[in-house]
DNA sequence: CTGTTAGCGCATTCAC
DNA sequence: GTGAATGCGCTAACAG
C-alpha cells in the first residue's frame, strides 16, 4: 500500500540508511548513489512519513499556536505573521482557538504538547498560575504573543498597552481636549482592558484633569458596544468633547452613534482609538488611532521561538514592539 | 526524561497494554485496575505521545487546511467554522496559507500529506489538473471548501456564486434600476471573479438590458480598487444609477467614492454587494448585500470531511449552501 | 479482564 | 561512503 524507505532501498539496491541519508540531504553519499536513490523515489512515488520521522528524531517541525479567535481581524493578522515566519523556517503550525477561556486554553496546550510540537506560541487572556503550571510541564519552549504574565518570567512579545493608551489620550489633551471619555474593554482583560484604562487615567492625571467615573463605560470590543457606550455619553449633562476607545471597532460604533445623534465627528466630538485595523481607514471620517503592529508581533514571536527551539541564546526574551500614533480625520483641535 | 507508557505500567504494576487500554478508554478494564493506572499516570505526570500513537495506529487526528490568506476576514471566518467542528470531533488542524498560488498550494498539500493528516480541506484559487494530480496521490479524503473544480469530481462545499450575483443584480433591477455598473473581481478567479460576473450578465440579459462594457471595472477585492472603479463610473457621460460590487470591501470603497464626489448613497446612486462581512453593517449607510455563509461553509465542509474520514457513506458529496439577500440601506427604488 | 509480541517508518549510532 | 542493528512510544492482534 504505502511505500516506505525500505521499498526505496530495495528498488535502488542500497540500504535504508542510505536512503535516509539522501532524503535528509546528508552530504556523505556518493553523487551516483544519490542519483540512483532519487530515481527510485521518483519511480515509486515515495513520500517520507513525517510521523515516523518525528518519533525517531524527536522533532516534528510543527509548532502549536493557541489563539483567542481566528475570526477576529486582530488575531488573524498576528496569525499571518506567525505563519509566514514559521513557513520561512520550515515549520508548520497547529492552530487552536481558545476564546480566552482558561479551561480551554489549558486543555489545548496539553493536546498540543501531546502532539509533540517543537514549540508553542500562546496568545490568550490572562496568564494565570494554572497556565504557568501547564507550561512548566512542557519541555519545549513557549513564548507569549500579544500577552504577558504578571510575573514577567516567560519569553514574550507584545506592545506596551498602557503607553499606547497614554499616548492616544495625551494626543487628545494636546489638542486642547479636557473632557475626555473612554470606552474601555473589560478590566479583567489585563492587556486590552486594564492596561489601556490605566494609560487613560495616567494621561489625565499628568495633565491635571480630574478622573470622572461617569466618563468611562466598559464595552466588549465590538461595534455595538461602542454605539451603546457613546449613547450614554451623549446623554450626559456635560458631554465630553472627545472619546477614547480601546478598539477601532468600538470607535466606529461611537462615530455612528454621534452621527445618528445629529452631531459631527470631529467637529462636535473627536474620536481616537487603538488598533489601526484595516477598517480604520475604511470609514469616514478616517479614524485617528494608535497603530499596533500585529503582524510584527506574530512574526517576531515566531522568530523568537525558532531561536529558542534551536537553543540559540537570545539576549532579549521579552520584547516590546513600538506603537505609533496615526493622525487621520476623527480628531480636531479644540 | 520523558515518562512513557512503560513507566506507568511498572508504577501501576500492570502491563503496558493495560495502560494503553485505560488511556484509550477501552471498557475492558476492571475499575480497580483502571484506578491504579490513573493514579500512576497522575503520580508520574504521564502524557501520551501522539506521534508514537500516530505511527502505531496510522491515525493522527489532525487535518490539514490550506487557505489563501488567514488575515482575510472572509477566509478567517471559514477557518473558524472549520476549527469549531474539528474541535467538536477531536481533530486538530494544521493551517497553511498559500495565497492562491498554485506552486505553493501544491507544495503545502504535499507536506501536509507527509505529516499524515487524516484528511485535507482545500481552499484556493483555481483547482487545476496539477492540483488534481497531487490530490490523487493522497490516500486520505480531501474536500474543497469555498472552491470547486471545473470537472466537478471532488467533494466540495461552496455557494453558487453565479446565482448569488444574479440575485443581487435582479434585486437592483426590481427596484427599477436599468443602468447598473459592476465592480468585478478578476475574471481569472473562477468563483469570486468569473462566476459573479456571469451572474451579473445573465441578470441583465433576463431583464432585456443591454450589456455595456464600459459599465464593468475589474478590481482586486480591496477597498482602494472599489474607490478607483467608482471614480471611473462617476466620470462616465451617462452615470449608472446603481453599482453592483463583487465584494463588500470594494462596495464600501465605492460608497466613499460617491460621497466624496458630492453625491449620496442611496439617494443618488445605489450600491449592492456580495459577502455580508461584519463590516457591511458597520458602515453608513449600511450595505445591502447578498450574504454568504462563510462560517457554515467551513463547518459543513469539515463535517463532510469527518464523515469521509470515518468512511461513512455520504449521500451528497457536493453541497451548495444557500445565499440570502440582505436589504439594508444602500439601495433605493428608482 | 490482562499480558505478550510484533511491528508502525524512520534516524542514528556503530562498524566496515 | 555504506550497511546492519537498535529503538523512538505506542497500538493491535492474539493468547490466556
């Protein structure tokens, strides 16, 4: 049925060891023998069995990646960065959605480990001690991707969410805004939620603006929650002059909310967000936002992982990629 | 170093066969023995080696999926559908981007096959004879996903792109439009390109409207190409009263092009598209569009694959999922 | 219900 | 340069 290395050996009149050598590009084979073997391979349509190879060599050339949700544009972009670099280094990736649910995350980490992946890229919600516990049983490198653990003990690549938010709000302040509302993610989410909220607060503080609880609404990152949050702000006795949103999508919801209310962006209310997804420049007005290099986060973390897997020593196992303020049309000076 | 089934056997005072049985939930084990084994597993922190299992059982419980580009929202949605169902049936998926490039597609199919995947989901551009050739060497089931081969010989799940486009244009016609332009995808693309263009033409024909070449522009599915195509139409001596776009994204570009030109959607020009991505309802005016059930395409194709892998007999190996016209705000009656 | 015995297809010493 | 032998960790008959 399936043709093995044995069949090729017989066909070529050599030993299986020799076939193995040519398949693995081992230089210690006479060119003529190599040729014979290649011909036999061709004739038989031999295809190496990577599973057998994996068992014998203890390497699978595949890495596991756990991701919250591949249908989310942000993560899909990271995934593409991961896959491109993985491909470049001849790794394949096993992709698992875990929806930021701790139980599911830990479960998939374990099945990935059972599959003997050579390394793991973890992208999730909070990294708890239970996660760390599961990671510890792995004897392959693991790097956190767009996620960090509070202890800061694991290799990771991310951006500085707090600083990104800070910069966004600071930009608003520099444009003369003093009453700035925020549409936040859930505060349970350490990166997209809590950290960005902290950045907002710190920017306010540094500018001597009093923090006002009624100026903060928590959304779920989605368009609709942006709409709802903004509706709330619009009905406040003292409307904010600017709104900072933790994601582009909620920002777009906010813009539409404002427009439906009969006001204009940015003439009446400015809107600023974080992400710079493709959508940000596909709406009118185009969104001013802080760009996060999602593709790069994926690419860099995968690159880091390859180094770890090859046991090369890395100087910097925790890297923070720079963010960048992109000024477009949704903010105006007061 | 790594603890094997042998170690567990010794620890539990049973044979490796018994350990294998409990790990694989074989009922033929006395509860008490089972308990002993579980305890040994726990104590030793044993984790089954799926690679070894794969070699011995000739099943890997992983399927390969080749996809054009995971960072494209459309495909990411399909991928999510695939993964959800895969997960449900305890399969993992190896994800490979192939950018609709034939050489890359064939290459990844081969490496996926080397990895002994139990099945393959193929999502790509044109399925050529070379593809078919590569597929033929596989001795695992393969199903095409959001793609079909012209010969119609392979299992596949897709929507009827021609009919979807036809229905979209017909809806425009029923609203009284007679001069309808189209922003098409490349005609080399059999599904999103050629088929939708054919649907457009047929709808015109059926309504007795003459086909006008200058009313068709080919885009690349992206926002900017929608902007450009629309600019062209706007400068025509006789402007169309409606525009049909092969994708949401180009449609949004068209809308903005129209607005920038000083006209209104749908008051001055109606816009209709195909896709119904999340974005369609995140722009103003909300896009009227023909919905494609991308998630379902992924889910159904994965479900079909599981049946094929289990050698269940399937009545219908080629399934066309229904599309649906979603009327929102970008079309008005003439 | 449980143990023994063979492989699964290949990489990898170790000889020659 | 090349071949023979061994084992990777597990499943799957086959006995008992």
